[in-house]
């Protein structure tokens, strides 16, 4: 058998279509229902569906009255506030193309974005970096005032037209502008049962910031599409306070990156969340240890999903079909996924590149202004993710790491996840990350970096690893650190390990 899994064709996207109209399609039926609650420790800022829709369509009117025209691009330099999703949907409702960006980008980084995307306007919050420009700028106060404008009509049209642009870190080391069509939101309904187990009566709490695309999709737009309630912790809420808010606001589903789950869990401590059905995880590989500790603490499972900026999530476990141990799960209904080698799908069980069929409605239109980079991502009818995996006969897919994270040890390719899983099981290690480092020309060695209560003897860790791994997979050095390098949303940055090694090596 070959490693190809076809879950049947997705439902066709309607025509004409507008992404924002689809997201708010239930608003008229449940105008008084709470669509969004921003959870503070003292009180919650609640938005009904009627209020949310009015704010979105009023913003759409205001943007058009400011001189923008359908098809114009709008750069979003906004913070972690409700203004972010309102402006995003308002722009799309008006037929504009929003460009959501991280508020942590520096002015030089934004300069590159301006050059690539050529926006007609910038929406900017105070304190968010932005270079000097002649472009018109709407500050957050002016943007909030647009909510009171009369509602605009949705700009309906071809579902294949450009709806929004997001940025992703490319394998080349430079960020890419990813263009997505309006149909991308239509594809997300395959996640509702294929990952979330989402129902209209759910209260889904996402721990991420408003201006993170994981939060924007899973935490906001998907619950609104089905008529559920989205719960978002206020910016000043700390991870240790989230369990209290989950209990106080009767959350039924909790979504977060693995790093957030890690911060919530304390050894031996139970989390009493009587209404919670399960958790959701995406953004990076979820460790078996976190999964097990969450199950012990809450009595609920975490369902993991795999995806990317170019196609969101398309492989997952779900309440109806939990992932087999050690796997990501299987392709969602409506997806066609394969594990590819150089000449097409490999045999089941064999490693290869995870690929999704180019007909998937959630797949990007392409990298903006980079047709060659876009073409490089395709192998015939397949879009190549760049991630390594293996598929069993039932379609369950094991994740073997990113192609560019794969290590080379004496000619052997080694997944860092395999080594990290072993070291993370050591009782003295809280979290571990490994990478191969060029210690001299043409000589790369695997090095391990770990956090824990205290440094451990290298000989002890070496023996522990050698008892559980082939010799060529074992790290040649072990470095105790106060914290591992992570991005803004807790994602491990293996590429940032080399400077730690160099600093320690120079001190030796």
C-alpha cells in the first residue's frame, strides 16, 4: 500500500462569497447570544453577536469612507485587543485585503513588509513599531470610532479572489507573504468535527493573543461561524490564572500552544474544570508528557492538529477519532494527503514529506511576488509542507520533524523530536531541545540543552541516552540553561540554540 489517504471531496464553496459574511452568517439568528467575552479577573467585556456584527460592518463603512477601494491592502499594526479581529473582518467585509502582523516586529522588519505588500493604509496602535511612511494611518482611537458608522453591505465575489495576506517564516530563513483566498474560511469547517468536536453551545477559550493567527482562526472565527461563544483571556491575565477563568466561565473547550499547557500544569496538582470536554493543541509538536499530565490533572484529553500558514490545519485527532499513540491523527474528512518521496507516494510506514493535494480549498493562492518560491513548493499535484512524516495503513500520520530541523549525525538523518522525547523522560529534566551544531568544518555533532531544577552530570545524561537511543542519535554535549529560546507564542526556536553553545564554548 502507498501512503495516500483520501477522505473524500470537500463540499464546494458557494459563489458569490465573502469570508466575513460566512463568519458572521449566524449573527442574525442569535443576536443576543454572547459571541465574545474578553476575560479579566474582575470582570468580562462581553460582545453579543448583534454588537459584533454592527462593529464589523461599521468598520467596513468607515474604511471605505476613508478613501480605500475594494482590493486595496491594509497593513495591521495593532496590539492584543478586540480591535484586531473587528478590523480584520471589517476590511474583508468591505472587499479590502488585511495584512495582520505581529505587534512584536521591529520597524526594519515592517519596512520589508511595506515593500512586498504595498498597502494603501496602515492601522496602527500606539507603541507598535512602524517605520516613517507617507501612507495614511488610522490610530486605534479612530479605528474604534468607525464601529458606530452605518453598516456596509458585504462585498460578495469570486471565492478564489485574494482575501488576506499573512506572513510565515520560510525555510530560506526569510519570511514569506502568503496570499489566501476567501475560500480559505470555507475549508475550515472540515476542522469542526475533524479536530474540535465543535458545537453551537460550546464556550471555546483560546489562550493566545488576538493578533496571533492561531487565535484568530481557532479561537474566534471558527466559533463564530458555528454560532458558539469565544472566550479570550485579557492581555494582563497570566498563565497560572487561566484555570480559574476556565472554571468561572464554564469553558467547554480549551485551545493553546503546548508551551501554555506546560505553564498551567504543576506536579501532582489537579485542575477542577467541570464543564471542560477536551483541550486542543497546535503550533508545535505536543509532547507525550504534557498530554499525560493534562489528562491526569483534568481528566480530559488534548487533541492535536498539524498544519501550516499555507494551509492551516488538515491532520488531527478528534473526540470522534482520537489520534493513535505517537501520531498526529489522520487527515480530516474532505482532505487528500500523502507522504511523498522523490517519485510520488512512498509505501505505508516509510518516511517522506507530508503533502496535501493542490485542490484543497484551504491551500494558499501563493507567495506574494514570489512565483518561483511558490512553484518550488509543488511536486506535480501535491503541495509539499517541508515536514517529514510516516503514514500507517489506517491513515494515522507520525510526525518526524521539519525537513530543515532534521539533524545529520555521521551521515544518519535524525529527528530532534525522537531525541528530545527520550531526554524529556528523565526525572531531572523539565524541558529539552536538541540540534546539530557544526563544531568544526564538515563536522556536526548533536547537542542537548535542557532546563531543570539543577545541572545534571553529563556522564549521567549520556548513560541515560545511550540506554535508550542508538549511539549515533546520542548528544555529544549537555547544557543546563535557565530557559530554552522560544518565540512570542511559546514555540521552541531550535535555531537559537547555537549562540548558547557558542557562548558556553567561548567560556570554556
